C-alpha cells in the first residue's frame, strides 16, 4: 500500500511509521485520517501474521504533530451538523484503532505535540520525548474542545490534570508530560533514537501473544470492581498458560534457553538488553 502523507519503513518485525506533512508540522486532515485508518487495518493483519511486532510512530521534520489541520477544520463550517458528525466520527475511529493496535506503539516526540498531536501521544503505549518538546491540549484557544481525544487523554493523565490542562489550553513541558503520565521517558535530543530503540529491543523479548493480551487486558480491567475483574483475569492467565506460546516461554525458562520468538529474532536484530545479557 502506498500513502501520500505517511512514510513507512519496515526493519525485521519493527514498523517505523512517520507522519509526513512537515510543512504544516504534520497536522492531520481528512486524508491523513483516512490513511492512518487504512494503515491500522493493514497493520492488524501484519500483526496477526507476526510480520509486525512493534510500531514506532514519529513525525517528519522538527515537530511530532501540530494536531488537527486548522485549515481543514475551518472548512467544516460549511458542513451540516450531520456531515460534521461523520467527519468527527472518522477521526474518533482513527484514534480508537491506533489505541487498540494489537502490537506496542512507541511514540517518538520532538518539537511539539499539540491538540490531536497530544492525542496521538495518548494512544501510544510508550512515549519517549525530547526534553525540549512542548505538549498542550490547546483546543480551547481555538474556540473548540479536546473532545475526540478525551477518552485516551483522560486514561493517561487522569481527571485532575485534565481539568487544568483542557481548560487552560496551556502548553507544558516534556517534564510535566512525564509527571502526569503522558510521557514515559524524557531525554536530550541526541538520545531520542537510542532510547526508542532500547524500548523496541525490550519489547521484542516478550511473547507477541502475551504482549497483545496484556495490552487488551488493561482497558478491560480498568474501572471494573474486583469481583468483576477476578474471573476475567483468572480466565486470561489460564488461557495463556495452556497456549503454545505460554508453554514455550515457561519451558524455555526452565531449560535455560531463549524462547522461540527470541531465537527467530537473533537472525534479524540484536536482542541483547541494556546490560548486554541475552533475554
Ligand atoms: N494546522 C494547519 N497548519 C498548521 C498547524 C495546524 N495545526 N500548525 C502549524 N501549521 C502551519 C502554519 O500555519 C505554518 O504554515 P505557513 O508556513 O504556511 O505559514 C507552518 O505550519 C509552520 O508553522 P510555524 O508556526 O511557523 O512553525 P513552528 O515550527 O514555529 O511552530 C508549532 C510549530 C506546532 C508549535 C506551531 O505551528 C503551532 O503552535 N501550531 C498550532 C498548533 C495547535 O494549536 N494545534 C491544535 C489544533 S486543534
């Protein structure tokens, strides 16, 4: 599949997905939304075949993403309310599809992640940010609101930070983004790529099905009472224990050898962890 506004590079089981509209700081319009939605569908299939096990999301040029394209949004004034609703639902589905991707999504943030760009950071499982990057749920400054991204942003930063940041629309530092849980690692620009790669290597040492089920478990358990969660979590671990992958992982540990999903990787990537030990 070819895309006009996305650059894709595959290295072994790692897909590098780059938003590619640097002249407008990777702002997304309806075409970018359609491409990202199509990309998530293709990646779900590639993940099912184990062709893709980790995705790194970044932005071309000096900015990760300036959010929704303001020029495109200003045109929506000519749309009927129904057309606006259809448009907003397409954006909502794109965020939902990225959020539920069955492989880890690692965000690499430089420059700025504003409005929907902060929303993209929120749907990443792991976010590594340049220490000088700026974040912001800036929509109120434009007379709109961070609606579509709110379920994902709230799940990351919680109600208290959202009350401050959604209402003020103020821009905040990578350090603050880290403090509220939007970002997981803040590093100097020169260490951005190596930090992302360290996460990627770590993620490749986990069982692909185990990682996918761990990711799916989080929204299922979140907000449920313990009596509701207990049978669900017991069923989840029982399924994993009897699975081929679970059995292989447990046996490999006892036999003091790397599990099969790591062995296959030795041919394509170096899976040494940060201390230089094989997983
Ligand atoms: N939608 C459409 N175009 C955008 C945009 C957006 N969200 N953000 C930036 N651009 C465009 C600018 O209009 C400018 O276009 P021009 O070259 O034709 O004048 C170009 O991108 C470069 O922007 P500029 O502000 O000069 O770049 P910068 O590197 O100095 O700053 C940002 C980058 C992201 C900090 C700044 O552009 C910004 O604050 N953008 C607004 C972000 C925002 O409020 N997003 C919320 C949307 S809901």
